[in-house]
C-alpha cells in the first residue's frame, strides 16, 4: 500500500499520513468510512495523525489508532482559506486542477506547516489555529515530507 504523502518528524518517525483526493462535497461520515476501508485493506503504520485532504474539506484524525472501524475525524476543516493562496499562485481553480497538481498544492501547504513560526497576520492566525490546537504543527516542526511512500 502507498500513501500519497508521509511526514516524518526530525527523528525519522512517521507523524502524519496524508491521502489526497479531488472529491468534493463529502461528509465526515464518508471520510471515516474511507479511512476504515484503507485500514481494512492494508496495514498502515501507527501515526499520530491521519489526513484526508480534499479541495473543499480537510479531515484530520489524531491518535485514532489502526483498528479498521469508522472513527469520526478529530478535526473537520474548511480547506478553502487554507488552499486559496496556493491556488491563486498557481492560477488554477480547485475545480480544474489535475490530481497531480492538487497533490503538489497539498505538499506545498504541508511544507509550510513543517516550518511554521509565528503567523504574520490575523487571517493566517485564524486558518492556523486548528494546526496548533491539534498539536500537528509541534509534531511535524522540523520534519520532512515524502511523496508516494510504500507502507
């Protein structure tokens, strides 16, 4: 089984497994079932965080374990404000971006999370609160990202 993106902490331990899909308009229940299906079809390593990144929503689990049962996401985030700067810079809308392009946008965003210092303005602070509140920024700070990782 391959993960779209895996984040390692500065000690080389897996902290975040991210799956990236261009599907929109799905519920937290759909995300929980999709995660359950992933777990039941292959063994995922234990990671503190699991993320399903969609153009309109992020579903993030923290310390949810590896039991193949539907578990509600710990956080459900509106992806629009998070992705807007990256989409604006690319000049492509989330509706027209290719799957590979969307994966690159998510990778760019995750790279910024790896190196978060202090937010520059209130808008950035508002979109980053969940990153801090979840403990994600602290867990991945100083870590590194790998694409298409065999698990």
